[in-house]
């Protein structure tokens, strides 16, 4: 009875992933040696672990480290250069992918922390509003219940006037020329409409 098909997807558990990597790496090396001996084929195998550790196998001498280059002719050197360029492109591509994944993960963490901070700040403000409501006099509380404007009850300091058409420093008095006087001054608080 044969084994069932294994679904090809990333193994989430780190320990299981490492065990599977080790077993499959050994099996891959065994198959590479077998095909080399049985078929008299030139076989080269490069495997990088998740930690970046290099595992290589070849039934011919390797020249990737710049060793034993004297035995190579021009064509062999060009082939080796192309292989190194191709491997370098693959490594850079994988590095860029890993960096983008890392940036994406950090952005997710940042947005989660920012959301948590905003919720905490909102909770703090909500508590302060409840404390202010407790400090209100019964008459002010009754006004709140009758849908009165909350800002008129909670604002304890007078609001500044809005000056339109002039600089805020200019005060209206007899000595100021009319050309420097502001054109319009709005009152700090508009009267609330009354229900009659």
C-alpha cells in the first residue's frame, strides 16, 4: 500500500519543516549520486537552507570558490561566469523578496500598534467625558437630557473671536485708521435657538 499524495504547500510548524528539509535533502543527495553513477551524468546540486547555509554536491570538481581554475579553458570560464551570474541573480531576487516580505510584516505590526494606541486614547477620552458629566450640576445634566448643545455646557473657557479681512493683532479703536481695521468680527459664541 503506497503513501498518499502530500499537498505541496509551506509547512507552518518550524520543527516539522526542519525535519522534512533534512530528510528530503538527504534523499535528494542520494538520488543525485545514483543518477550520476547509473547514467554517467554530470550532476551538480546546490541547496540553501532557510538560514542561508549552503549545501552542494557535484560528481565533478566545482569552481565556484575560484579554485582549480587553471584546468578550465576560455569556454569553461565563460560557462562558469554565466552560472555565477545566474546564481547571483537568483540570490538577489530571493533577497529582495525576503526584504519585501519583512517590510510588509513590519507595516502590518505598525498599523496594529497604531490602531491599539488610538483605541486606548479613545477609551481615555471617553473616561474623561464621563468624569466631566459627573461634575455637572443637576441643572446642566437636565439640559443635556433635553438635547441641549453639549459643547455649550462643557466649554468652560470663552472662545476667541474670528477676525475676517484683517490681522488678528489689530484692535478697533479711535486711533487706528479705517484701512487697517478688520472688516468683520464674528462674535465668539452664537446664541442657541430657543424652542417657543
